[in-house]
C-alpha cells in the first residue's frame, strides 16, 4: 500500500502573517488525516513554517534548490541550507522552472542526486505540453524526462522519490486531465520505472497528479488505481480549499 501524499505548491505567494494563520487553520482541519501532507512555501517562509508545524502532521518542502552545497551562486539555496532548517521535501524540475529558469533534464538529475545525498525527498515534476500531447509525443517525452532525471540512481534511492505527473496544459488553466487520462499516463510512468529499477520499486514509488486539482475533482482522481496523491498549485493557497483536498 502506498501512502497518499498531497502537496501544496504556493509558488511566489504568501507572507509571514498570512501563512501562519493558514497553518493554524490547516492543522485544525486535517487533524487525524491518513494522508501525508506537504506545504511548499517560498524560500523566505521555510524556516518560519518549519517551526510552526513542529509536532504536527504537516511536512515542509522547498520549491527548488541548487545541487552544490555552497559557492558563488547568487540567489540560490543549497541542500545544506535546506537540511539546516530540517526541510523534508523539495520540488524539483517544476515546469515553470523548466520554462522560465532554464532547467533541463540534466540539472534536474543533479538536483535529485544532491537532494538524496542530504536526505531531502525530491518531488520530481514531469509532464508534456499540449503540442506534445497532440503530436502523440507524450510517452516518448515522459520516457526521456524520467530516464534522464533518475540517471545514476540506485533502486533504494528511487523508492523515496515522489514523481508528480503534471501535464503543462493542465497547470493553472482550470483544465484538469480526466482521471482516466491522468491514471493511464501515470501507469505508463510506472512501466518506465519498472524497466529502469524493477518491479518492486515501480510498485512502491508514489506518483502524484498535478494540474488544476480542486476540492471538486480530487475524489475522482484519488479513486484511480495508480494516482497516489496530488501536487496542488492555485487551490492550495487557501487553507479551506486545501483542507478539503486533503480530506477528500
Ligand atoms: C502546480 O503548479 O504544480 C500546479 C499543479 O498548479 P495548479 O494546481 O494551479 O494547476
């Protein structure tokens, strides 16, 4: 049995006071949940929220990190710095990072290796654009993204990774992949993992769906055999809607 994991990606939103009120409300709303819950705030709030969520069932994740431990990389945050704050997860290779900040499968791979070395669990984002889907390239694109992202990793490392399948055409657009499309694509990702790392890891690895997940579509998505949770953007910005998603 794979433990469902629902993560909120706040992107470049939220300030201190508002986020502390949010966490207070979320803690009350999701007490006793069986789902693993992760909040990924902007870097400025990582330390504050890590403290505010101590002794709770909420984990904290970063939205990005560099692969080096330190150095002349102005504006970047290292895995050592995240570990210093006791951060649990890090989103790696989000499509917005690939699109606007030049991330490639190669940098994604370096970041995953660095995260694992520092005991930070990566949430690795993969997914196709609308043009790629319409051109019938979804499977080959995913195969390339997953294979390159996980290059050089050992099976025991891969089982601690979470993959987020996020079709770019469904992110922030209000257009959700149907539960069937999301599930069959995630099944295909599991086949890739099986080819690369074997049966057991492909059954153990958790794969989320992301793309316009809302309180009114989470239940159908979570009924699918291969969807182990969600990476939620817009609907994670209010504690009320994110709690409803967690409590699907
Ligand atoms: C995301 O940014 O990872 C995401 C899925 O966003 P949204 O839920 O807003 O589509």
